[in-house]
């Protein structure tokens, strides 16, 4: 039995009007054309859908059952088409973001808030990791995009420069340095600095060593294989200062204060960037990138199009 979607739409529209003339006007076709198509549908179904009288048309019992089913089918098809359109426009689906540092505050947090506001139906998942782990995840399609500090060594696909973040020292509020509005790198030379082994830890440790001109020994760095909240709990317990990026300062702990770490001419800043695969066709990635590019113009050429 060959009944098409347009047949359902014609029959439903005809059932919504008192006459075929009104229905034909609503469909923007000739009345004779509508009448011929409805009779053709009835012939193929082998039932009479409409009673035709001088006073107009009305549904038969079989016609009413048909229209109820037709309306349900059309509603399901329309809903599925809207869903597919939303997916193709990046308004629906899944976006997996690799995060190098905590997004509890700052630009990364603001970016996630803005994306949620614009695309509330997109499910966002985040994956923590070091540079190497996130780049491997990108290459293996485990994540769609990675937001990391600007030393994406070994990544030769798409990159977008983003924002800069200050380097922050988390200190116990009774620590001798906590009374200052800012601290210098040299003031950390005699401290046992807590350092995460994952995420931004290796990057921060390299920065610490470089700023102190390689005078930092193993006794100055206490590596911790722990999450940010556990590291801050150690700071709160007096185990030493913790280096972090300002995006992590949204986390609040009793007895913990945050202080900028300064160079000679101002706060130390580290640039962040987005990395992704040009071949990734996930529509939600495209909508996320479009939002990022509103504030961070992409001036780099696409691979092979320089």
C-alpha cells in the first residue's frame, strides 16, 4: 500500500476545513486537484475517508481513524526532522572537551556558562589530563577539543589562541607570604611547593624551575597525584603553597588565600589555546568553535590552505 507523507498532509488539512475549497486554498492548490488526490488515496486504501455532500465534507468513521493515525505519524516525522536539524546546526548532541586546568573560575568557566546558555540541549562532558594525554585523546577521537596552555608540542592540526591566565599561589592564611598582596618567584625558592602530577602540574613545575634559574631541587617540590580539592585541603592543613592557574580560584577553602605570582614587570601570565582535529565533523564542535571565535579571531590558515 503506497501512501506517502504528502498524502497524510493532504488528508489532515482536508479534515480541518468545512469544504474542499477552503482546504485547497490552505494548500494553495486547485480544488479539483485536491479532490482527485483524496479519491486516489481512498482508492489505494480501499476505504472511504470523506462523505461528500452539497453542504461540504466530513470524515467517515474509517476516515477519523485514519486522520488520528496520520496526525500521529506527521507529528513524529516533524519532531525527528527538527531533531536532525538541531543536530546538524550544533544545537543538540554531545561535545567532549579536554580540560588542562580547573574551569572553576575565569575565562574557561565563563566560556562553559555562555555555551550552556546558547546551546542548552548540548550535553557537555569534560576530561582532565596533561598535555600528552589530551593530545593522544584528540588524535584518537576520544575528545572533540582540548583547552590547554600554549605549549602544544607535537600537535600539527588546528589550533586557536585563546586567553591568558595569571599564575597563582594558594597559601595558608597564616603563611608568612599570605600577608603580601603579591609574591615574587624568588620568594618560593625556600618553600616546599605542592605540585600536581596531572593536569597543569608539569607545566607549572617547568615554569618554577625556569623562574628560579634551575636552583629548584627535588626537596623543593612535593608531587601529589591528587585532584585540586585534595591539594587545596593540604594547603589548608599547612602542608605548603600550591601553584595553580587563576581559572582554579573559584574553589574556596577555609584558611586558604590566593596571591598572584609576579615577574619584575607584573603578574606572570600563561597563554591558553584550543586544539582540535580539522577532520572532526561533530556539529557541536563547530558551534563551540564559532562561539570561541567571536572573542578570539582565528587568523591561522587551515591545514593545506596556507
